[in-house]
């Protein structure tokens, strides 16, 4: 039975589990994480795939290779020397730039033994999710505070005069109109405080039933 080439699955799982891939063959706590995950995945697709016990030792699992039973020039001492094939799946494993590969490493002229090991459930590895970093809010730049505060006095004088002209006593609406002047200036609509006062005065005089000035 020919051995199917599963390089695409190696590449797919490398992309899906980048941290497990990075940890493979590094002798850290997750050094076998990727190979166990890959072997379990491939075994579910084809039961001939399994983990590889180095040189026929089922307790010494390869971090970068899997085993295929029923074909090949190697032998499994744990299964009556049945034929086996060892397949390297991580090129440059343990180095700075590992890459997915699908390379038959078994040599019929120089068999070394290969124990086929049943994959267990894949380790609980959560796919790496790149967190979404919210954009840094743009800080609102306000115009500088007026060097001459007489413009505020002018606004107050205009409000009192216009309310008196409309025969209204001072009331909370005056604060509302004053805030509109300041808000228009701070949001650059318009940027000049005097221009904002002129704009808003035209509106409040209209609301008060007064002619433009």
C-alpha cells in the first residue's frame, strides 16, 4: 500500500498551532506537543499512521517524525519485526528556522528499527489567537485659551442684552447658548472664539424672535 503524502496537513497544522510548532524538538515541556497532535490527526485520517519510537524503543518518541506501519524497509521489534517506514515531518527541527517536510528517512539497506506507537488524544493545545489591539484614540487638540478674556465678557453682555431686548429675564437658556459658543470654538467650528460667538448669537436671536444684528 503506497504511503500517502501528507505534507499539506503538516503545513496546515503548523499554521493552526504556531506555538506547538515552535516548541517542537526543543526539549521544553511541550517538545512532543506538535508531533502528538499531528500523529493523532493523521491516524484519524489513516490508521496506519502513528508515533515513532526511536530505534524500536516505544518509550522514546521522535519529536519530528512519524511512523507508518505495513510498508517500508525498517522493522518493528515490538510487533514481530513487521515492516515500518519512518517519515520526517519537520526539517531543521530544533533550529531557528524549522520547515514542514515529508521525507522518507527509512533506508532498507540500513534498518535501525522503528516502533509504531498508537497516538493518544491530541494534547490540549489551544490555537494561537492574535489579540486585536484597539487603535490608540486620537487625542483631541483644543485651541489655546484666549489671552484676552474680554471675549467672554462680550458674550455675557450680548446674552443679557438680547434677552432683555426680547423681554425675558435671565434663565438657564443663557447657559445653553454660552456653552454652544464655547463648544463651537473648541471643536473648530469655527476655530475663532469671536466667530463662534457671532454664529451662535445669530441663532439665539432668531430663537428669541429678534432681528439679526
